[in-house]
């Protein structure tokens, strides 16, 4: 078994996938690689078979979105530690995988937010641990640059696939926290995220605003739900009016409320302790694990707790 697996969801971006594969192969740690093609490309499997014969190519139920493809890929992966990163990223230095594997050194760590730079936007280093003095805990990771413990991911139920796109990471990370598991700020050198110009900004605006509402409905304890929904609605309207596609964003909010009203999505609220802790982490940034461990549910270090319904 290889120490790590890569799961790469993609759709219509074969050139970016090839660039990413080259950088994965230059890592000091050998990894299993699974490409999960959500668009059924005709050229990508040919290039992979010819130039990357060890890579596993899958085209399963195309058009279901990156959350679905990540779920299937992580299920198929043979390694316990899985890098489920975006196709428009590269690993510019050779020890990123090696150093990230070292970050999974505590049984409470369900995921590592690998440091990254959105190089086409700015040079800000995101999700880097402040120092090496502690395990620094974040409220969530970014889908472009993260690794998960496969057993914890599957036990938590993986991504909610009806989110389709945008916001699924925070939803999963809250469910990790509810199980006493955390997201660690990574210590590796940064991944470079080269946001593709093919990104569908209208879809992002629609799904982002819709999924904010679905996140609240699924997860927020009843005592906090009215205030949380009110705040999400107000902030959503303000964000929608400032968005590149305000019509799409407002339609997303309408869709979210329609799904809630029709009971097409179920409630499975987390504990009040997990909810308030995630809010604290989101507001204050990374905190040392030792400072919040007494607020976490007990974890059996020898086994991952059985799956909850999602």
C-alpha cells in the first residue's frame, strides 16, 4: 500500500490535470493517483494511459459535481491519507506530501489544510500554521488544498453531494468537529492554486448562497437556528448584490429556502458545543489543540467512531 493517495476531480481541464500529475510525480513520497472525470473527457484517458500508466482514470456518473467525485474517489482510494485537491493546483516543491503526512500525528486530526497561495490573485499564504509549537486548529479547510484521513471521512459520511459545488468543506469540517475531530493548519510548503479562467462564476454565486442556507438547516442546533438563518439571509442578500452575478446569487438563496420549505433536505444538527467551537475558530483563526481539547467529544484513538447518517 502506498503512503498516500491523490483524488483529483476534474471536468474539461485535461491540460491542468497533466501539469498537476507531473508535480505529484516529483514528490519525495510515492502516491496512488485517481482522476475522477466529471465530464467524460475523450482525450484525457488517452493521455493518461500513454504518459502516466500508473494513474487510475475513472469517469463515473459524470455531471454530478466535485463533491460526488471526491466521495467516490476517496471510497476507491487504497491509502488511509488522501489528498483530494483541485485540478487547477500544482505542487511546486518536492516535499509537500512528505511534510503533510507528518502533520497527521494525532488521532484527533481528521484533515490537514495544506498551506496554499492563490497565485493568480495575490501572494497571501493561507492556512499555514503560525509556528511549530502546537497543533493549530482551523474551522475548515479549502477544497483546493487539503488532505483527509480516509476512515474519518467515510465515518462522517463524506461530502453532502446535493451541495454539488461550494461550501461543502465547512459542512464536512463541522461534522468532524462534532465527532471530536479537527482540521489542522498545515506546515508544508504551499501548494499553488492557479484558479482556472474556465471557472463558472455564475454557478459559484448560485451554489454559494444556496449552500449557506442548507448548511444552517442541516447543522445548526435548534436554539441557534432562527438567529443563524436570519444572519445568513441578511449577509446573503448583501453578498448577492455585490456578487459578479447578483441574479444567480439571489436565485440560489430562493432555491435554498425552497428546498428547506419542501423538506427535501433533512436536519441533523450538531451539538451546541461543536457549533459554538466552530464559530469561535472561524472568528478567531487558528487555536492550539491543547487549548480546546476539553471542549471536544472523546475520541477512541484505536478506531474511528461508527458512521452517522448524513
